[in-house]
C-alpha cells in the first residue's frame, strides 16, 4: 500500500516535467523553422537579382547597364580632369558633375604643373610617363569620351598642313614709348584670319594683332614694361633662328605665353619684396629681339592642343624698324 501511494504522488511531477520538455522542443523546432524560412527568402531574393541582371543573351550586366544610365547630354557636361589625391595619376575624361563633387579631382590643362596639389609623399615616388593625351572631352551617345573632332590633335594638325603666308605689323611711334615697328611674316592655317585693327601705337596703349580660327587665338602685342613672374610649368618647344630657345610657359593663372627669357635654375627679381628671391622657374613672358625691343605672344585654345600656336610662332620672321 505504501509503495502504490508513493507512485501516485510522484506521477504528477513526472507529467509536469514531460510537459516542459515538450514545450522546449516545440520552441526549438519553431526557431529552426523560422531560420530556415528566412534563409529560403534570402536565397530567393539573390536568385531574383541575378536573373534580373541578365540580358537577352544570358550575360550578367551591371546596374548602370541595365538601367541605361546617361552621363551627359552635351559636350559641356564632360571634362578632362586629373586626380590630385594620389600619386602618378594621369588625365582622364569624366563628367562635369563628378569633377565638381569629387574633391580629389581638378580640371586638367595641358602644360600645367600639379605637383603642389599632390600628397607630400608623391615627391618620393618615381612615376612612369603618362600616355600622350590629345583632344577634348566629348559627349557620345550619353557617355563622356575623348574626342578629336573639335580642336583636338587630329583636326588641328591637318589644318596646320594647309597654310598660307601672311604679313602684319606692330606699329610704333616716335611720339610714344615704342620707338620701333615690328614687321612680321608668318605661316598660318588657311582658315585663320589676321586682325590688325589695334596694331598701331598711335591709337593704342598696347598695340596688338590677333590671329585666330575656331581652334585657337594667338595674340602678339607690345608693351612698355616687362616684369618677372613665376611659372607653374614650362616646356621648350623649338629653337628659332632669331629668338633662339623658345619656351611655352604657363603662369599661375593657367595662361599660356611664349618666352626666350626664362630662368630655370636661378631666382628672379620679385617686385613685391624688392629682392632676387622669386623661385625658379620664372622670368619675363616676352620674346626679346634685342635690347629694349621685344613683344609678347599669348595662346588661347578651348582644349589642350597648342600646336597651331607653336607652329605660327616657330614660322615667324621679324624685321625691326627703328623710328
């Protein structure tokens, strides 16, 4: 009797333990089921994305390709830029919006020295030369690409081969600071024009002549005072019979000029300090013919090909007539 009553008392306890075990088992099964369901949903989503990014031929495409993203609608939406937040970068074509939003990019101008904008450690890096970069940024079927159909290398070079010989003068006056007249002969592209409307010192403080077409504008002018200035970059372009070594220089504002008065290794006179402490490269952006007889040549192009201006300056024959 005693054993029977003891079993009867113990049974409720056993039943409670069994109920708890079943509850835990169902909880574990429920959690596992939810996990499996979530994994299935994730797998289905991945498969759907892969299938969506397949083209008609079964090839995977990028999100840009699948949506047909358009970078530009006109040439003005594109630009030539260079990275200044890393070493050994080369010019690249990009969108104008990216150039304006990416602080690591700067607009690229041929001949400009960008070393001052690079990280300090770049001075210790020996970079390979960049590939030859000619032409302009063009919008082609919604994409920014390098094009040579504007004032790029191909067209400009072809135009330069079809040339004509012209004569023009920068006219001085014995009643002005210019006691000389410069008579020029030059070879220019067939489609270029010569504007001599402001060539005389009798009615102009700084007489000038402009040679131009759609691809370039080259201005020759004289002035009564030459001062030295720093250059952001320079390049020797040719040796001239009268002018000797001629350099194309870029000033601190990106302007292009020609000079045979350049200091590459020594300081120049700084009018601001009154001392010879302006660091090279520097000099007067003039073409000196003889003592106190000089003129200036500046080139303006929409792209970065200065070959037309180079060719005209190289072709110059200059006669000095003292008044």
